[in-house]
């Protein structure tokens, strides 16, 4: 009897009205028709992104990258076409984005921080040797000539240069820093110039002129001490190298002067007896040398710790000031009997509604010595951005003006969530306005605002735009043109990596890792200490 009861559990009794059909009809087990169409559309878009990601990887010959993209696409298809992996349908998007935008960049930065990656140390040793020989190529009397089209494998301004070449017989080739190979499927005009090639961006004359310095140093190695170099904007020649590598001595010899440069595998370059190196080097692992450089080297350590101290003061000052100003205005507009509170609140948040980029540039102009607003209003002639302390004050002031509306909004919301009866009860118990605020309102506010303050500190610690758009890290001392008076660690790192004649990517990556560790430690300590505030909720 019990068994039959269990078997019949949930079944309609005889004569009972039939159950209404499940939503979706015959698609109920697999989702509605609209849901199916949406899923197909999203998978199609994801597949298109996968194909888009594979194309440049294929051109670059990055088979590991292609394999990774294929695995991710296959995993997504399995998860969203399977009837079993229901939890994974919710987890996969977050995990993919976490890997792509958080974990992989951090791991890549950490791996770069232990190398000497920089201008002149971008490739391996074989490529460096080929570049040295190709760069020393000179024209021979019987040097082959090519019709040249300059292209890149990416952005016209920053992509890797490539030579699209055609010989006298009309054969097309592509030359890169890795060597020369056949170019198939290219469009060639009657004059022999390549006008279109899959995977390459043809540069206009203006774009070529903008990269003329790189073009003069670029050469295509063709093996056996030969290489191809440009001769103007539309022609190139293949000649023989003056500097020749000898594997026996692991050195490069200049056949004209007899000068010998020997390989130093620890530093990744060829050096002569006087310690002078060839410009082309290769990437090597340097361990913790980059970290020791800014922690122990007196020259770099002075810049690092000076910038770090100012960075902490800047982030703490801006965070504290926006908190005080925002909270003060929120308390002022929280008084019930005040008229026009809505209008005042709208006016207060106007700076937050404006473009921060435009506002930083506007503040920079207001601090201009000759026509700035402050000097004109006050009748002064102060170089606000030319002195370290006034420049720092200017950056802090601009940040507070742009940041206090956000803190005002948060404080207003937190105040409205606190029952007014608590303050009234404190006053009945004999507490004054200040005591009621300090012992009742403020602790309750801090429960909601402590995470916001920690996030604000972390944001201002890496507030690149504020410093770069107003002062560009300056003013600079003649003794140290790389570390400015208002530089934060993030702007200092950017200058080392992208704004110097010799970009120091490995050193900049080490600084980035240090920034990550500093912000992480401060955030963890602050959050752990803020747990005491949870007692207020009990």
C-alpha cells in the first residue's frame, strides 16, 4: 500500500481536472523557442569573436594561442548545448572573464617582471643575431632590387613593420624581423607595388614618414649574412652584412673594423672589450634584479620610495577630504526643514556628471601661469604647476572637486537608511548633537561607507588620469628627469614602459607587481580591521 502511494504521489486522481500544460509547450524540457533562438544567436556571436581572435594568431603563427581559443570555444559549446552542465552555464561566463581580464594579465605581468624585456631586448638570441647582421647590410654592386610597400601587422602607428616586396619577375614576398617568406593572394598593381595583402595594413606615405626612424633601423634577414633594407619609400635592396656572427666564439665581428662583440647570456647582449654593447639584444631571465633595482639601488630606490610616500599621502588626502566634504554636505541637506533640498542635491552632483577627462584638462588650464583663472582672479603670477608643492596641492584640489559628489551620494543614501528615532532617543538620554552624531550616526554610517572608502583609496592610489592630464607627473628635477614631483607609481611606471627612448617593460612590470602587492595589502588589512564595525549590526 505504501509503495503504491509513493508510486502515485503527484499523479492526478481519477476524475480530477487535467493539469495545465507547462509554459513553453513541447519546448518546456529544453527552454522556449525564443530562448533557443537567443542561445543560438549568442553562440554565433561568441563563435565570431573566436574566429576574429584566431586570425591575428594565425598570421603570427601562435599555435598555442589558437589552441587555447579552440578549447575555450569548445568548452562554451559543450556547456551551453549540454543538458547536464546547468551550474556551469552560470559559472563559465564569470570564470572566462576572470581569466581573460584578471588572472592572465597578472600572471603575464609577473612573468615579464623577471625578464629584461625592453627596447633592444624583445626577441630571442637567434632573432637578435639576425637583426644585427641585417642592420649592417650594405649595398653590393649586384644587389637584387625590390619594389617596396611598407605595411604593419596591426595598428599603423604601433604594429610590427613588414616589407611587402615584389621582384623583377613579379613574385611577391613578405619580409619581417623573422625573415623573408612568400606572399600569396596579394594584389599587385602594374608598377609592381602590393596594394592589398591579407593580414597586413598598408601604410600611407604620411604614416610611413611618421615611422621613418623605425624604418631606417628595420631590416629583413635573409640568411648567410645577408638582408633586405629599404632605399627610400618604394624600393629596397638585398645586400651583405658587415657584422657577421661566429658560432665558434659566440661573437659578432665587424669585417670592416675587426671589432669583436662577445655574447653575454646573463645580460642578453653582445659587448666589446670596453663594455659597449650592440643595440640589438635578446630577452633573458634576470630573476629578482628588477625588484632589487628599485628597492636596493640608491638611485632608483630614492625615486621609488619618494614617489611611494607621495602616492600614499595623495591617496589618503583625497580619500579623507572627499569623505569629509561629501559627508558634511550630505548632513547639511539631510535636515528635514531645509527647503529646496532636491535642487541643491542636483547642483552638488554636477561635477560627478561631467567628463573627468575634460574636467582635468580644464583644471590644468585654470592653473596656467599666464591666463589661468586663479592667477587672474587673485592678481597673482604664480607658476602653480612649476613648483612641487603647489602642483601637488593643485592635483589634490582637482581630485577632491571631482570626487566629493560620489561620496555625497553614498553618504546621503546611508543617512536615509538610519532611523531618525535613534538620534532622537540619544537626545532624550541627554546627548548633544555632536555626541549623537559621533556615537550613533557615525558608527552606523561607517558600516556602509568603510568598503567605499577602501575602494576610493585604492582608486586614487592608481589615479592615472588625475596626475597625467594635469601635470604629466611634473615638475621634474634636472637631476632626475624620469621621476616627477607629482608622479604616482602608476604614472612613473607608464613613463618607464611607454614614454621613454628605451622602454623598460621588465622594470615597469616589476613596479606594477609592487603596486599590486601594496594595494592588496592595504585593502586586506583595512577590510579585516573594519570587521569590528559589524558589532553595530548585532
